[in-house]
C-alpha cells in the first residue's frame, strides 16, 4: 500500500473523520415501516432476525455519541426515520421530531458535525401500501417530509443527504427481490428510478428555501476492472459503471452540493460471467472483494463531476477484527493520495459505528467499530490514533 503512496499522509483543515449508521439498522422499534412488516413475514432474513430491538439506539443514542467521543471522531452520519416522523400520512409525530432534535443538540455540544440522511432504504407502511416509489404521489410525499426536516432542523444539521444508494434499492427490491417490496420488474425498476430522481430534485429545491446547509446524495460506487483486458470486458466495465452510479448522478448533478460515495467492493468483470473475483484479494465475511486501492480509483473517477466528495460509507464485515484496523489505515492513505492528486475529498465515514441489523443478513455480518453492546474493538483504537495523528483542527 505505502509503496504506491510515498508522500506524507495529510488532510485539509476541517476534514471530517467519522462513522455512519442508519436508523432502521440501529434504533429498534420501527414498527410502522415496510421493512419491519417484511421481517415479520418470516423467511426473508438470516435466522429470521428482526430489527425490533437491534442496538436499541432509540434509547441508547447517548452511548453512541460517547463512542464517537472516545474514538476522537468529529463527525457522525446517521439517518432520520421517515416512518417514525410521519407514521400516518400527513401526521407528523412531535415526539419523534423532538427525539432527533435532542440527538442533534448533543452532537453540537460535543463539536461533532452531523450528516443526516432522510431516506436510507425504509419507507412508511402507508406509502408501501400504495406502491412506494412506483406511485408518483411519493414525490409529493417525500418532498413534504423533506420540507418538514429542513424546517425543523435547518440550522442544526450540518449536511443533508436526501437519498442513500437509490440504485442499490432498485437492484435489491425490484431486480434481485431480496428486499421489500420484492417485485421483479424492469418496468417498475425504471419507474422507481425516475421517481427517485424527481424526489431528490424537488426536495432539494424546497429544502433550499429553509436551510443554507449543503445537500447531497449518496451513491454506492464500486471499483470495476476487466478480469482480462480485452475489448468486450472493457465495454462491460463501462456499462457496469454507468448503471452503478452515473445513471443517477447525471440527472441530479445541478441539484447537489456534494457527492457522497459509499465504497465497499472491487469487481473484476468478465463480459460472459460478470462479477468474478480474484482469489488473491482479501474477502470480507460476506465474500466481497476488499481492495482499498479501489477507493482511490473511485474517487479519481468521480472527480469529474466537480463536486466536493465525502466518503459516506466504507466498511468491512470482519467478525474477528483482524483486518479492520489496516482497512481503515489504507482508506485514509488512499484518500490522502487522491487529495494530493487533486480530488476535493472532505470527509471519511467508516461503516459502521457499531454492529447492527444488516438487512437480509440480520445480525450475522459485523461491520462495527464496536459490537452491539458498545464494546469497542481494537480497530476502533487504531482509528482513534489515526484521527489524532491526522487532525489539524
Ligand atoms: C448500506 C448500508 C449497509 C452496508 C453494508 C451499504 O450499501 O448503505 O445500509 O449496511 O452497505 O452492507
């Protein structure tokens, strides 16, 4: 790793060193959401795990902030749960609104910058019942929710993210059918894609009336490379890149103040048999190819959009905690190298602050700096030391 980066590892003033979570995965009690209903159907989640309690962050959020402080982090990316804010169509829950305000105030008091996602895969049940994002009315509903968030917390939140990984949502929910609503349909996939683009664009314009804070989107962007360097494979790589993220970035580009990149995997593409991996690469507990040089590749490929970049998620499922410390170190080295080479990267959020409900994998995949009982793993200390070493503010 270092042989490719002999330069000094350096970060600009005010660089964000944080970690990320999402509401449904850590809070528990998201009973009015489509995901909870899906979990209760049974048969969809490993071990039939449910998010009912999860890490209980709804009650233990102060302990989560403690973890951030103990590890020197100066930023936290988390999400607000739409199904809790608006459990019935048009009826906002004041208790839930006050709850998130307390978290935001506590983060401010501790000088931790907040990056808040409005939608991280889950939707209120009432919206799911009328077709979710296949229903055009969802544009109006999402914008109204986004407006509410901007009005309530416009001055408190430091960075807003409207949507998390829209293309992953379409892939899992409408193509692979491993997530709700599990409806295999290219037509619906296209409809949801169009609708989500409009949700973002409309919400952005409305939110801007109530907040001056930056608003962006988050895309899951893989590092693609041809398995054998030939024309067919290179064409397949370009297609994969297009459908992975370009397809969504282009139509929202005028309406984002930054681009959030979630980087997890490298894919070696072979046109006839896509997504093969090279066994020489490290694989995480999921079997995903872990290659942190891919982080550099992804940043450099997305510099062209001319927007500030935040690494909004980068994590490794590693129950043994054997690889996580080195993984984070390599992430920071590759980011520093990309900055040296002209990229405008302003923050890094490790996924995740703590183990949580990992969607269809239930509690089997452990991404956390801490376990679900908030015991920090040794790699958390590695991250804390790196932050101390690299922070200039
Ligand atoms: C998602 C997270 C998820 C992580 C690991 C990302 O694509 O945003 O919610 O837990 O991947 O699978």
